[in-house]
C-alpha cells in the first residue's frame, strides 16, 4: 500500500478527531486573559497554538520566528512577554499587519512583538509557482538571532501550483536556528506540506513527526527537549 495513501487516510482521521483537542486547548488558552481576538478560518487551530506555547514554556524558548501573522501572534506575544523573550512575525499583507499590530498593542505586548512586513516574491529556493516572503526584511529582523522556535503558517500554499510555497523557510533560515530548537509546520493534512516536511527533514537531518489528531502540524525538535503535546 503506497505510503502517501496511508498518510492521506491518517490525515483525514486526524482532522475528524482533532475537535476534542481543540476544545481542551481553547479552555487553556482562555486562561491567558487576552481581550477578544478575531479567529479567522486560516488561523492556527487552538490545539496547534497550545502545542507551540507548551514548547515555549516547557523548553524555555526565548526567540520565536513566525511566518504568517494573526491570532497566534497575540497569544504567543502574551506568553513571550511574560518570559522576557521576543517574537518576530513576518506578514505579506500590509493591511492585515496593521490590524495585528493594533491587536498586539491592545493586548499590551507590543514591546515583545515585531511584525515585519515582507511582500511575497520569487526566490531561488522556490519549488513551484508559489511565492515566499521578501528575504531582506526577514533576514534583517533575525540578524544576530538564534531562533528557538520556527513556526511556519504562511504563505498561503493551498493552490495546485503553489503547494510547496512554504519550502523556502528552512533553506533561508536554517543558519539562524539554535542548537536547541523546534520547527512547526501547520496544515500537515495537505500533501504539499507533507512533502515540504520530508524535504526539510533531509536538509536538516531532523525527524519531522506528523501530528494529525493532536494539532494538525508537523513537528521537529533538535537538542534536548521535553514532550510537549496535548
């Protein structure tokens, strides 16, 4: 039986089972005491967001880089601000970046969050017709950093000719990854993201695990780390 077919079945079952994890995660996230935050369909699921927060808290992550700003930015900013860390979030849409900045400020965590506007463009690491964030503003923001958590939830990669659009994240940022770090890739139920995770695994010599039911993400950890999942 082809491995791709098995993974497809597992992903569909995971999508069906994830509701329980999302309910539990939403309850835990409410304890952060944030003002109401819009939660669009494209945002990280509650269980995915709580998985990342668990990793930050349990494994003492301080420098977080997020690709794709949104509801996750506000929640991660709240957690990072309380730990003396910082969050760098790249966003391609200036109007959306402005909205997220206002939400971050309203939550009182603006000092810990930097939202970087980076328009989408073609780059040498692109594998299909998908576009990635402009390198210059992203690399300027992470200069002299060691990334403890890389969270990849953008750019959009759901089209038939853009399903590998998120691949450039690791080739471009791998030199900035800390010796102890975690990488999270959302939307692992899609075949494109599964291929991206496989390619990253070979590039970094790190094992990515697809968590369909728990959080809908592929996750890899390098260096000593504690178990972080729901």
